[in-house]
C-alpha cells in the first residue's frame, strides 16, 4: 500500500493542472468511500460560535415525505453575475479557482490517501424514532478495521416505537447526515422515575466498517427540516413569544407586526414604515457572518432595522446539497434577529429559471410553522429569475404564498422577471393576496435598465420603477449596490444618490448587498474583517463608509441597551 502511494505521488507531480480532471474525479470518489466520521459536534456543524444546542430530549415533530429531486447545476446566462472579483452574485469562484501546482497536487493526494487508510472514531450521532430527533453519545470501541458503537437511550415505557434510526456525518460527504442504523429496538429495561413515571432504557449496537459507508443513505431535506425546525416547532405564536421573547432579554421589532396597504408597508400602529438594512452573503460561502454577533453589530453600530438572510439554494455547498448545515445557519440568524429586535428577510436565494417548487414549499412550510406568529419574519420566495415571464413565475409564487399563509399572515415579497428589473407584469397582473410586495434590484454602476439582463441602475430603470410605484405597485428593494452586480467597476455615487433620494422620499424599504469581505469596490468591509470588528470604522471600505453613513442618517438613534 505504501509503495502504491509513493508511485501515485510521483505520477501526480508530472500532470499539468489542465490534465487533472479525470484523475481528480476518481480521487474524490475514493475519498467519498473512505470511513471518516466528522468530529465536530452536531450543533457546531454550521460553524457558528453562538448556535443553540438541541435540548437533551426527544423532539415532537411531524413526518415528511420528500421527493428526491435531482440537483441540477444553475442554468444562468452570461449576465448571471458569474464575475467573482466583484459582487460575487453568481456561482461563487467557479470561473476563477486558483490552480494548484505539482507539489500542491501531490500533497492533496497524500491527504486523500491518509484519509482512506486511517479511520476516525464516529461521533456526533443523532437518534430518530417516530420522526423525533435527539443527539446521543455512544460507547465506542475498535472493531476490526472499523468501530462498534453501543447506544443507550431513554423513552416512555408505553411508547409504541418499534424501530430506531441512528444518523452520523462523514467528512468526505461534506457534513451530510448518513443513516448508520435502521433496525428494530432490542433489549429494553424499564425503570420507575419520580417525575417522569415509568421509562424504558433501550440498548442498540451497530458496527461501522469502511466498506459499508459508501452505500449509506443520506438524510433527505425533509428529515433535515424535521431535525432543525419541525422538531421543536411551537404550537402558536403566543407560546413562542411567552417562551422566547417575554422570558428573555429579546427586543420587539421597532414597528411590531407589518402589513401592506396600497403600495405602502404599514406598522402595527398604522404608521407608514421604511425598513433600511444590510444583506448577508450566500449562506454557504460566508458562514462566519451568519451569527448573533453580526446581527448585534449591524443593529447597534449600523442602526439597521432589517437584515436579509440569503439561504443559498443552488451551487456548491448550498441548501440542496447540505440542508442540515444551511438550516442550522439560517436558524442562528433568525433567532438572533428575534433576540435583537430586527426584522429578517428569509430569502430563498438563487439566480436561475429553475423552479425548485417542491423543495421551496417544504422549506417555507417548515419556517412558517416554526415561527408562526413571530412579527420579525418577512419571506422572499425567489431571489432572481433570469428569462421567465411574469405569467410563468406566478404559479410558483402562488404555491409559496399558500405554504406560508397556511401558517402566518406575515409579509411576503415576490421576485419579478429579468433579475428583478421587470415590473410591468406584476403591475398589470398583481397577485390577489394580502400582505404581498414585489422586489426590484439595482446596481448603480450598471446599465441594462431595459430589463433584458443584469441589474441595471441607470435612469431608464429608475424611471420605470418610479412609474410602477406611482401606479400602486407595493415595492421593496431587497438588494442594491453602489457599484456593479457583475464587474469590479468604480462606485457610481451620483446614481446611487438618485435611487436613495427617491426610495427615502417614498419610504420604500431597501437592503444593501452585502456583508462580505471579498476585496473589490462594491463591498463594504475590508478583507479579513471579523463579526466582532463590524462596529469599527477602520474595517470599512469607501462603499462601507457611504452605506453605513446613509443608514445612520435614516435611523440616527440607537435602540440598543447601553
């Protein structure tokens, strides 16, 4: 084996980068078959320092039948912001990946070989029965070239549960939960407890060997939703507020429950409301800012009253590939916004014409159930379609609206055609539901205001947006920038001021794209900025100084406790 490894390393050093495709794919496949189990704790899988751990009990939840939709690559056009040094709006870094030299490739294969030869101890496992999840800590010992895990778990003695599933994660599958055990319960003993009555302690044993792991079933999106959201859903909004708001230091959102009247966003007291804030970056590519510290700094130091949480749907590492990880990150941000009294736009974020209707309905149903009655949430069902007409988008929107309306009356923002630049369709044929708004996106340094591609920020698009709003269309700008949506252009401050002047005069809510430290003209913070540093002006770029200054001007008084 070591001799083979040596020859493989020597062979790798003679390949040019452009010739590595087939060999690289084979190596990746081999790694995916290796018996590595992740060490990270389940509640740290979203890499956030402030995630809430699962309660150490079985969650109540509902079962979910999930269609196994194939994950297609994004079908974006050339205008789909594939540019990666600029705003990073398309498929992140797909076109400008750094190339490894021969030494780097050799080291990569050494790591791959070691990963295949050295099994790691399985940890961070979850048990599921009756569609309820909880973390467990097994006793583990070596067994052959794998491990034997002995599990003990507690359940009511009168439970009708006859089957148990145990899930785990592997490094090579990028944090997917894999089904390690699916078997009937065996060897249970009852015990009388003073507070809980009669309970049963059940034991299950599983042997994990390398050759088994490549064939293990992955946790579906529906099961991940059950584990993260439905597992501890609240029965109603009042219960949620009593348990999580009134009983804690959480601040209420500034305008209470929001509604839509005519073309205006209205607060709970009947006042016209304008929300101004910042967007995070795609959840799978900037995860270190998806936490409570970021929300706190934006609320207290930037004076935002709304944060957009763009859950990356497509592309590497997104929701369709890593639902468990992405849901945990989203939950962190939503809960932090509730804690700090900030509105949060839950954004189903991708840019293409493919409709993930089944997944989207399933997702929004779970979120709306979990946060039923919570006034902080605003729902955005589709970030940007490319070439679909409004009539083609409406059936999708209606399904998303129904999924949310079955649980809550919170405001829903509908995406519009041509990268959210074509407003004529919704103006002529609006969706006949209450509390519905329509989004538009603009980038001040871009043209393309004819609605045929790109997020144009020119006077032509500005005039059309003004006309649509004047004709009664309720608008919410969920994304804009002072530079370009697809190139590293200079800031167009003059054009941005035109947009701000109109939106602020009309009290149209707007959210800037985005808290991301990739080094280019259109991002507000310098490379290497941490969430803790967001409150300091020394991390701001020119873009950041201008945007933060505008936000402070719109909301001059801090509402954070001293």
